C-alpha cells in the first residue's frame, strides 16, 4: 500500500521554510526521499532507516518516526532550485520501495 | 549525466507495434529496475533485476517483457500495448537491491495511439 504524502502542493517565497509529510499504514523499515524536476530524472536526496534518526543534506533535512510510521522532509530557507516534485518511497520487510504520489513544491522569487 | 541512460527519450507507437526500451547504467551497480510513472499517480515498480536475475515482477501484464542480458543493460520489450500504457517509463539502478539509493534515468515518454 502506497504512502500518503501531504500537502499535495505548496507554493512559497524564496527564503521561506516548508515541511512535507509522508505517512504509511504499515510498519516501515526505511524511508527514501527523491526530488524530480519537470522533464528530468528523480534525484536521490536521502534514506532514513528505522531508529528515528534525522538526516540532513545542506538545508534539507528529514526525520523518521517509526512509531507513527511517518517521515517529514524539512526545507529551510528555500531556494529557487528547490522547486520540483518531492517523492517519498517507503519499504517494509519486503525491502522494495513503494512511492507516494508526490508533493509539488514551487519556490517563487 | 546521471550515469543511467535511457533510449529513446520519446516513443510513439500503435497498439499493434513491437518496440523496445533500452537502459544502460555506467555505475557498476548490480540491481536494475523498471518503473512506470503516469500523470498524477505514484511511481509504480514494474520489475527488479539483481545480477541479471529477475527478483520482482509486480503483476505486470505480459505485453511488457523485460530482459537483462548483463548487469549494465536492461530492456523492456513492448507488444500489443493499450492506450492506458502511455506513460513515462523510468529505469533505475542501485548497488544492490534493498535499502539502497536508486539512480534514475531521464525516462522514455511513451505514447500509444
């Protein structure tokens, strides 16, 4: 069963912060985050494994709450280059990824 | 340059045609994947290959036939497709299967007439 992402879309100004959530109805082993720009390949951002760790990648970080079976992606002081569609992919015991429908992020100048 | 190259980038075909999509990875990875990406739908995993052996087939119709002749190349053979098969087909690779970052190609945009 695919994870649920929220919000579906968000528009913000350069320098503002955003949070994208990814929730699953089943126990999770890992959460993967990808960003895809229009007409381009999805690009890997980070993987979080069960254990509630938080990871960071420049001004983009994420947390994984295995009890709540959810992950959140934090974009701080957003830049124009952050625009794109963000996907979370989750895996349970089978280890294969199931992706959410994506969150379209638009950063305006 | 993502390290994963897909050809062709665009393909238009009739429902009775036979065509193939090609994927090549230059990353030395052992696992390769085919995904289908339709508008406003999540990425759908179609096939997974590990060291040239198919390890996953997610109930994909037989009109899609994958082939992995070696760990660097992956094909998706298409025949007698339906209009609902129109989508972006993405290839990805990773070092191994399981919890690994996946590197995606730019995809082939397929349109069925």
